[in-house]
């Protein structure tokens, strides 16, 4: 059976988190090693999608005092506060194969199943729209207007997003390299004073999911879905060095974060 | 241009070679896989490129991918209107959807490129 490394990281600053994901992607690209990582952020941080303009953060007043980092993945901005972030690096010989998109459905399907086992009903946005899911009809409050160009990721919707009562609670994005891809995503657990219009899983379902418990349960379920034998691991010395380099030269620099 | 007149990289870029200038684009297969393109980032003319290294990036809904140069040389022309008209890639990937032109410093990498039949075979095998 194929094996994969599981990394459960303590909270860290945003630029370091992005540097680690980049280092793990480079390892997958060079060696084919699969790594699943869970992490959180040591202070509330706004991550910009790769192509977003940093000037647009002015449009989101509640997060104006938060630290900022630019991701290497696309999509909208995310306020990382009361949430859990995952990253999954896997080998992929064809970066534009339809198989890569299936990874969204697989990971998000595992999250939906896991939430269901905790008594929390959620669905893919595409299924909700197609089936006129009662999950949407239960909505006691109108969801924010869905705008695909919205600055914030959680105010956008695409078919693969996970929603509860019409509100997006999980979004993911991919960075595709030559021989591997990085998929990372945010699982929104609760609201934040820095993004007060967004509600998380615990708010919407009166649940008490913690990042630590969720990451343990999700790791088990994901590896089972992927039919991969996990082992607990940490970053290797060369990965740590690569992360340090990209931290100083890229993710922690104004040149990177203000490039657009 | 017809795809049969082009050479292809395993990473799905095509090259049309005319003397020492290579016109570069991305294949119809790649464009079709990249549904809902939203952004494209291209380099400036004058940028040096190496075969197999990134020269630009595209974002489709939920995925950002790099574009890789099939040859060595210097970018001499960029299709600067393309990022604002990404539909052109769908409509004419082997013509108006060209991305950059490279003045090649050598032809070493050209020998490693695939003809259309070999490229199609690779695509069939990777799906």
C-alpha cells in the first residue's frame, strides 16, 4: 500500500505557513512523496489569492489591521482566524488532467461525510443548486450575495465548495507544478471580528468542532479514502532550508505580497 | 496553423519553429482542460527563458498553473492582448491564441519536442 506523510503543525505565522506548503510541493514534484498537513495561524492573517491586487484589501475594512500574505494558489482572499487549514501535496504527471479536479471532490466529499458523522449536514454547492437541497431552504438568514469576483473567497461560490444553509464553509484551491500539485483549503469553524459577515460550521450548526479534533478525524478519513497508509512526520532538513529561503525571499517580502 | 505543423512539449505547450524564432502557445487539449480561465500573467519582451522553466502563469477557477518554455532563448514578442481576451485561446489556440515568440539561442530542446501524433498519444495515455 502506498504511504504518505502526515504533518500536524502548531500555529505559525502566515508567510511561514505558505513557505512550508511550497517546500512540500517541491518535494512532491521531485520525489513523488505525498504529504497531508494541517495547520493554523498564530495571528489573524489575510491571505490574498495569487492574482489579487493587494490594493483591494482596502475594500475589506474589518481586516485592515491584520497581517497579509499572498498565496501561490488563486481564488479570493481568506481571513485565517477561527478556522483550520489543510494542505495536500500529491504527484501528478499531467497538471491539466481532469483527474486533478477530482481531488477537490474527493477531499470535500470526505469532509462532508465527516461532518455528517458529527451530525452536521453540509453539501457541495453544485449539488445544492442542482437538487434544490433542503439544506439551503433551511436557511434562516439570507446568505450574502454570491459574487464570483468578490474579494473574499467565502463570498464566492463554485460547484465544489462546501456549504451549510447556503453559506460557504470550506473552499480549496490548487497550485499545479510539473509533476505534482498542492491543494490547500480553509475549513471555516467560526466567525471572526476581522470578517464578521462570515459564519463558520460551529456558528451554523451549534457545533463545537476544534481544529485539533477535526484534523485528527479528517486525516483518518482522507487516508482511508485515498487508500494510503499514513505515518506521522515532520519536515526534513532540506525542506526546512527551502522553506526558510522562500520565507525570506518570497512570502515574507513586500515585493511578493505587493507585486500586484 | 494546423496542429500537425507544430511541435509539442510534454507539458502541453506548442511551438512553431521558423528559422530561429519559435512561436509558443498552449495546446487545444490544455485549453479544454483549463475551463473557465480567469487570469493570465505573461513576461515582458526581452526576458531570457530556458527550456522546461516557467515563463508565465494561468489561473482557472480553483487552479493556478505555470506555463513552461519548450525552448531556450529570449522572448522577442508577447501577445499582450491575450490576458484581456482569454476566449481567444478557446477559439483559436493554434493561431490568434499564440502567447510569446522566442528568438532561440540554440535548437537543443527542439529535438526533444513531440510531433502532433506523439503528443496526442501522450494525452490519451494520461487521461
